C-alpha cells in the first residue's frame, strides 16, 4: 500500500505511466505519446557501497525513446541537485537513452526552487546543466469538473495531490469523487488510495476526502475504501464527542476559555473525551473536567 504523500507523488507514475502524457501537456511540452512504457528498477547503486536510488524510473519506447526519473520533493534540499545530476548522468551512461527528470512538489516555493537550472562546472563554463521538469501547484491544472476528471483520472488525482493546500481543494476532491462514481472498483481503489495518501500534508483535505469516500463512494467494499471510511468514521466520532463536551459546558452556563476549547477539540483519544464528557455534566467549572483524568488544567 501507498503509505505517505511522498510515495503517492511518484508511485502514481508507476501505476499510471501514461500520466506523464497529461503532465507534459499541462507543461506545454512537445512530448509524443509512447507506444509502450516499462517500469525499470529504481536502484542506481554503484559497485562502491554508496546507495543511490531514484524514486520512480520509467522507460518510454516509441518514436523518441526516453527515460523518465520521477522524484517527489517536499522541501528545499541543497544536496538534491548533485544527486539528481548524478542520476541523469548514470542513467544516460547505463541505458544510452536520453533521460528526463520530473520533480513533483506540493508547495510553490519548493517547486520554484526545484525548477531552477543548476550549472555544473566553473562559473565561466558549465560543463553540464541540470534542468528538471517540475510539476506542482503552480502549473498543474485545477480540475473541478467531474467530466474533465473522468477523462483522465490519474491526472485528476495528481491535481488533487499537488493542490492539497489550495483553497479550491474542496472542488477538486468533489469532482474526483463524482468522477469515480460508476467506475469499476479495480480502477477506483488505487485512485482512492493515492488521493488519501497524497493529501497527507493537509489534514483538512484528508478529512474531506475520507468523508467523500464514506458517502459518495460508499458502494465500494474493498479493504482500501473500508479502511479510509473507518478512519473517517473514527475522526467524526472524535469531533462529535468534542462538540458534545463544549455544548454541555455552554448549556450549563459555564465559562469556556479558548485554551480549554482548544484542548478539547485537539484531543483525539476517544476514551479521554468520554471521560471529559462525563465530568462536564457535574464539574463546577470547565477547567475541572480534566481533574479526574490524571491531568491538571
């Protein structure tokens, strides 16, 4: 299973190699769709005991064969350009095929940093220049039309992942959810999983997606869908318990300071919330709901 937003950002290209066609179109590249695509080993380790591993590596065979190395990048890292330059040089030497580097980011600052050409050599002569392609919130399409999402589910998923922090993420996720209705489960399940994991940087977006899966896509019964729904139900129960505690305190006319309110709404322990709810019924002040929980307010 995909278990992090980092994995989702690059592994989606392994699952849907044709996604690069949509990405290249969004980037305005004259990329010719290949006749076939091969997922290659990602281990670029040399004989020396220094491991170098690219996130995802694909070979596109067609009119103009290329190698595509996909890297997921969550933050600026001054060591990355030298690693990326090594990857491209190694791939060209090993496969004798033009290599291309695509860096996928979820924030504009990292994306703009990654897109900067890096000259390698003396300042007066660049023997090599690293020039990555970058897909991020600054150039990936914002897909809020279910028909557009349905036409390219993989690109719609990448749109959701790269725009996880975008104010329009609600519309993107609702469009993707609507597009998945009626899609065979075998097709929908990976999309549901990649989206859930790829949104990891944005808790609010992740909660919205789990709610959409629980309601709009409730007819899917796979373990992935059920797991996401279970997470959504658990979070909903915690949120309801926190709201109940505050409602009881306010109904009793007790003053509820902001720090108490934040402590209650920030708790994700159902048992502790249940205990606080019991205390809220009789506690003489909002602060004292915590006294029997082994904590000080």
